[in-house]
C-alpha cells in the first residue's frame, strides 16, 4: 500500500471509532441498558473537499486510528459529510496495526452494515457499522480498511493530519483482509 504522510488526508471519507466498555453487552449506539454505553474513542475532523482529484476506483484505503479507551466491541462510523455523490463501500474490516499498513496476524475482523458487507452512504450522510467483537486497548493502533469499488469519489481533507493513511493503486481491488503491506 502507498502512503500519504502528514498533511492532507487523501481519503474519500472520515471515520470515527466507538468502543463498548469491557464486559458491557452489545447494545444499539444510543441505548444505555444497565449502565452499559458506547463511547467515542477516536475521530478526526474533516475540513472540506480536496481541490485535486485522486483516482481511488476499485481500490482499498487503510486508515489508522488510536482509540483513547479500551473495550471489547467496536462500531465504526463512516462519514461522507462533504461528498457530492453517494459513496459505495464494497467491504470493510478492522485489525490491530503493527507498523505502517502491516496488520497483526489473525487480528482482522470484517465489518458489516445492517448485516451486509457493503453499504452506500448518501452525499452528506454517515453510517455506523454493526457492533463487532474486537478487543482493543487504549492507545493501541488499529487499522480500518475500506474497499471502494465504484467510481473515484471526491476526496475529503484534513489539512493538519498527524497520522499516515495508506491506499492501494487504482484497480488493485479489495485488500481489506490483507494483513501484509504488499498491496
């Protein structure tokens, strides 16, 4: 996977990571039975659309997050806040990151959206993944990989990013489950 270093996020969307407190039952994002809650554990702010275009057609983006709390389950929110067209996610996964785009062996967990591996996010919209059993420690890097099968989306940006993100070449296909950094 190629990387984009500090500066602009060259990705079509933003992610936010929600963690369920350890030993808490899996509940809808807005439910709070028996004191169990979901907590926002990581996110970044989009600042607008990138003026230059990047061809992300039939490609995989891998974004790195560092949750600030530990938990036993995750939900990932994907935003198309500044998008001017629907954004198609063909598949998604979360994993523990070792270094760069390299993932810990056996740590990849597929993400679903309403039971489906794919989802279309309308322009200006956002979606949450279904809860996924994925133990995570505070300050442990995780990678969220998203396969973008459709036409290249317009890219959102964050002008002061301090995290490196990775993406495959256009036409490389779905590499959400790849643990190596080869693609």
